[in-house]
C-alpha cells in the first residue's frame, strides 16, 4: 500500500491501520535473495532467480508462504511452478484437443527434458511466459535432491491424467459443466487434492516432519479441496465470463432452490445467477456450495495438529485461515455474483499473525463459523445443514481446545488455567482430583507388589526404629566429644593460670 492509501486508512479505519502497521513492523519476512539464504534458495543462479520471479507473478499470496519454509524446502516453489504450467495448458481453450492431450499426458517426461519449453499457448493466457521459459524450471528441477524430485514426478503423473481426461471430455462431448458433486470432488482432487498429497510427501522427505505425514492422503486431500472449493466459489463471476464452469449442476441447477423463491424453476445456465431478479435464488445456491466446502474444515484442523515444524505449520495454516475467512465473506453476499471479492488487507495480515499454532487456528475457524451461522436465514433451504456444519467445527474446537481452559504466558512458558466462572471448571477440577487419587492408589499398589505382599506399615515402623537407634548413637558420640573438649579447655585454663602465678 502507498503512503496516501495508508493515510486514508488511518482516517477511515484506524484499527486496520494499526494492524497493518504491526504486521509491517514485527512480522518477519524471509528474504530469499539475502546472502546467507542463497545457498538454500538458489538465488545465486540466474535460472532459480527467474523461477522466483515466476512464482511472484503467478501467485503473490502463495509465494509469500512458500518463502517462509526453512532451508532448501523453500524450493518447493518448483513443485508449484510445474503444476501451474500443467494447469495453464489444461485451461487454454485455444489449443486443439489432440495437441493438448499429447502434451498433458507426457508432461511428467517433458518436465525433465532439458531445454524443453512450450510457446503454443494463446496470447491471453496469464502464465504463458512461464511455459515459454520453462527450460529454466527444468534446469532447476534437475538440481533438486532425488527425494524431492521423485515426489514431484509422481504427483505430476497423477494430475496430468485427470486434467487430460477432463479436457478431452469438454472437447469431445460438448459438456462444459460438472454434473454431480462427486464430479466436483474428483476434479478438485486432481487439481488441488493431489497438490496436498505431494506437499505432505515433500514434508516427510525433508525430514522436518514425521514419515507418517506423507501417508495422510485423506487429510491432505481435504486440505486441498477446502482451498480449491473456496477459490471456485469466490471466482464465480470471473470464471463464468471466461466460460469456465466448475460449480456442479447438481447444486446450482437444483429445483429446490427455485421452489424456495416462489415456485421458480431451477437455473438452466450458470450465468443466470448474476442476472437481475435472481439474487435470492443465487444466494441459496451459493449457501449450498459453501456448505459442501465446510465439510472439509475439521479434516484441515486434524491435519494441522499433526505438524511439528513451525515454518511448515505456517505454510499450511495461513491459506486455511484465509479460506474460512473468504467463505464467510462470500456467504450471503450478493456482491460475489457481480465481481470478485477479497478479504481486506488488514484482516489478511491479522490472520497471518494469528495462524501460528493449532489452538489459535481452531479459534479462527470457530470465529468465522459463528459468523456464518449468524448470517444464515431460516428461508435458506440449507439453513439447518449450515447450522450442523458450523456446529461440527464448534464441537471439534471444544473437544481439543475447550474454551474454559485458558493458556496463560508466564516467564516465557505457557500454562493452562481454568476459567473460574465456567461451570465446566468444577467438573474438570473433580476429574483432575479423581485422576490424582487413582494415580496414588496405583502407585501404592505398585509399591506393595514390589515388597512381595509384606506389611508396608511394619517396614516403615522398623525403619523408624532403626532411625531412632542411629540418633541415640549420635547423641552418645556427641556427649563424649563434649566431655573431651571440656577437659582440654580446663587443662589449658589451668596451665595459663599456673604460669601467670
């Protein structure tokens, strides 16, 4: 933001100005071009500098979190560029299907072919230049450790098959819509779920996370689907205007949403939703789509609880926090059908600074789930289901991070305290006391078992008697030493007195 923009923000939204100021002053930003970072980020090579440039161009927000990854793991940006290049070919409607199929289905081989690039995309493709200079990406890929390269190639193989199938279907059948929710899930799996699986594989391969993280395929897939579905919902107007249709007809064409608006028919075309007079029915459709996206929320929270590396946690948590905030912004917001909406910069900065541990991220999810529930209206056919979905997030948070337990920082360490005004505190304290008594009883039984069933009280009595005898002996020794000392002192005094006389 420029100086004038910040000044205007200070006058109109002073709290947001404070948040942005805190972010710019205190939030650490890794500089991949710094001298001490060049060995791990590859900035000393022209080809890698160009890759970082393409990353900033394709996704500035995603680039910011990638750069925060520790050491050479930041070069996961190459993984992102490979998949972005694949997606650019799949999205290009100017390419003949025959040519597109050939390139897509062999992309995992082409992406390792030194000197390969692709200049056949239409001039309007936003990431065309990435493929024109793709040989630089290839050069850097071949410098990656084999443990990383194997993961990238494997995910590319899977993703290219799915993208090629969908592109071929659209080109040969004339069907431009996804029909079922299952089709929507499968499409999102190919373009985002697999990305999550690959990211988990890279985390495990780096050794910064446990090996089992790479095996969490279902949770990794849900992480990707939550982000992808959020983007698809938000980008409705932009996608429709460019003749890209990712919403499933099973939802947007459902008759029940028309009936809820006075017996109107369901939508026949997706573009009808932004036409005047269709606002309410479009909101019911939007609500159902957001409901479908929310079913992945608790899986995302489950995944985040498994991570132990701070930079990896931030990398995963920040986009998830942004996603739940974006869903809340879109929910019951008719503006979304007219233009692309985004959360405000100060809100984004606040989410970045707060998304540092599983508890705080859970609180963020609960906060926005409550806002979604508050905005829902009984006239919405999905009203009850929205309440249930938000309740599941609330229940998850209470299960793992109860709201009556406070985390208090003292002396650099965090300790938990119970809220004395919450009725659940009495139950928690009683449970702790019960657990303590059970532990003491178990400890007592263990001691008895080790003494082979002998009388513990008798042993303690004997031990006390032995201790008493020891004290008596020490007392006698003390008396003897006292008498000897008295005799010596008396003798010395006598000699001094005699000599003086």
